[in-house]
C-alpha cells in the first residue's frame, strides 16, 4: 500500500560508526524504546522501525526534517544513557574525516 499524496513518509538511519552496539539486547531494546517514546512525545507516527547490529532505521509519517529531528534526539538521548551505563564516550561514534567516508558527512572536513 503506497501512501496518499497528502501522507508523506520519510526514512532515516542512525549508524554506529564503531563496533556492533545494537548486537546487545539491552542496547537495542533501549534504542527502540527511546525512539518510540520520542515519537509519542512529539506526536510523530512511526511506520516502520528496524535494527541490525550497527544501525536503526526509522520510517515516519512526516517530513524528512521530522525524521532527522527524531534521529537527532534519539542519538542525543541514547548516547547519554550509553555513556552513563557503560562509562564510554559515545554510542554512535564520530564521523571519519578521511577521503573514504561512507557516512555522507565527508563535506564537514572541507
């Protein structure tokens, strides 16, 4: 079933740049619960949410900006939780700034 023209859908993926943190059930479950809580709190409808060992992909009924905002808040909250729980700096890591950047953020180093 495809969305009607008035029902925009947007998908965003948040990737761990180091390791496989979502391989661990506690991290994956917290990430999913946090994404759902953010969506509920902000009135966003999640159409699909899927994870693998390194990423979470969320499709919402809404704009690309809304999806990016949800991902930014998810990154902020889960990183704070992860740092407190496991005593490490970041859950999602930092973007590489070499010429072989697959994150799409290579331009930031220029």
